[in-house]
């Protein structure tokens, strides 16, 4: 079964997110656990936690179909020790919040070397942060999101993601989220033909493995193939086009994971979800 959703707002409290997803006709969703542009936020109240869980049940959304995205400020691979320490502290807080809400998936961007340290050293710092956080937390699966390869961001090639996974000690606590816009921007041709699409995910299986795929972000792209620019577009209005999303919707390898819209026109989400659900049917 396919689980389509969108990245909904937590304005007014995290407990409001399930209702916002349900209003779109979604059976999955993504959200931030707190303000994504601040290092810290107030802890959840017991009431918030219970209301969130009650609303998940009320709208029949399974906890493992909620993909929590961490703060944009976090860089586990930072060459700056103070920034890395602050990032790790914030990352552990994100994991705690996921646990408190009874969820299991924490989606994060791997990190950036800022052109100050070698790539391999950055990978090792990211894995070090992951291993420490895994050791201090329970249940949460840390889901590496592929990037577009802008600037010094790592994780834009499948081999780079594999490198991080290999350095993580507890493989059961690591996963991957593939963003279609980021993949296309990084040079993976999801649009040219069914063969080029199939080739991309055959490579994914060989290099990383579908057993690690815990979610996807379904975004068209404003930019051309291999642009290394992260510019999302509404489904069918960008350079990827609709076929890629039809192929995902019909492919059983993408069943039973949250498939999440992060497209820029929120007023189109309901129609985009209906379109995706139609493709799947």
C-alpha cells in the first residue's frame, strides 16, 4: 500500500499536525519537531504529547508513517568543534522529541565539510555523532536524506550515503530518504525514460539497498538535471515531469513508507495527493 502525505505545519503546537495532514486526504505526513531555525525550543508538555498521539489515532495515521525532519541548523560533520557540539546536542534533543511522540523516523541532512576538512573526515564526524546518539537513545531510526550537492554538502551520491552507513555500528538504527528533486539535481536521471528511472533505482539497490529506504520526498525540480541546485517545483510543473511520480506510485518497492510532498505551492497539495493516489490506483 502507498502512503502519501505532505510536510505540514506545527504552528500552534505539534499536536495539530495530524489534523492538517488528514484535511489534505493524506495517510502519512512529515513535520518539524520544533522551530527548524532555532537551536532549542521549549520541551513538550504532557498534554501536547498525549494530544498528538490521540490525533494520530483519531485520523488513523500510523506512527511509522510520520517522517520528522530535524533542524536546518544541525551539521554533524562541521569542521568547527563548537558548531559540531551544538549540532550534536540539538540532534539528541530531536531524537528525544521523536521518542516522546511515539514516532520512529528522524530525517536529517548528513552534513557539510565547508571546504575546511577532507570529505572522509566529514563522513567520520557524521558517523561519530550518529553512533553517540544511537547509543544514548532508543527506537529512533536516523534517516539520511540525499542532497542536491550544493556547496560542500555531502550525501548527493549513493556511494557517499553508503560510506556513512558503513561507519554506523547499529545498522538497524539507520535508514535513507530519497528526495526526487535532490537526486535529479545531483545527476540521477529520473525523467528521461522508464529505463533511466529503473537504472537509478537499480543502482540504489546495488549500492545502498532498498532495505534501508524508510521514506521519500516527492518533489519536481525547477532546475535542470545535474544542476546541483535544490529548487523544488510542484509535481508535473518542473523539469522532472509527471512520469517519474507515476512510476514510483506503481512500483511496490516504494510501498509501506511515507512518500512526502515538499512542493512549494501548498494550495496545490490536496490536488497533488489526489493525483498521486490516482497513479497508485
